[in-house]
């Protein structure tokens, strides 16, 4: 997978993974949905957070 070029989207994905860990799948999925992230992307990110793309050379955690 190519590194992500959009810093704002990368931060959103990081926040959704944090929400997944803290508040569960529903809260994380809702966050992404409200920001217009396509279902397929949200599903991939939330089901396999360890396989997410990075921003440039580093994950943003």
C-alpha cells in the first residue's frame, strides 16, 4: 500500500483507531462515517488497524 499523502486524513484515521480502542467499534465507525470516509475504507482500517497506511515514513500515533 502507498503511504498516505493527506495529513488531515491520516490524523482522522489515527483518531478513529484511538476511538476504537477507547470506545469501541461503533464510536470509531460513526466518527469515520460522519467525516465521509467510504465504508470499505473504514472497515479495512478498523478491522486491521495494524495494516494501516503511514503518512510519509511514520505512523502518526
